[in-house]
C-alpha cells in the first residue's frame, strides 16, 4: 500500500441508489450560461431555466458531489433529479 492510496472494490459506484428520482427536460431561455451545483435545490434555480418546477420541488441533480451542470443559452437537455435528504422543514 502507498501512503494515501485508496483501494476500491471492482465494479461501478452507483450514486443515490434507491432514492426517488425524476427526469426533466430543461431549457436555458436566457442569454447567459447558467451553472447548477450538485446540492442546489433545483426548484430554486435561475428563472431563465424552463422546466416543470413542481416536479423539481425537493429535488437536486443526480450528479457526484462537488460537480455541476452548465446550461448554455438556448440549450435544452434532459437531467435526472433525486430527492434531497435530511430534515426538510
């Protein structure tokens, strides 16, 4: 073993397994790029992003922690959202 080395099991790491999820089509109707981070409440994103906000309530992007998705002006893409965890008061 090398100091600091991380040895993982063979196979793929599945993020957010077993959590409720939804797929949404999202369009950036604005004139500037919009970037959304991994743990941001997707419902509250920039109003220039057009999508079904009610389906996004209580959800975040299904991407690795610390990463983000960038939406260029006029770009449409499908994203997967997963339920936020923790106390939701």
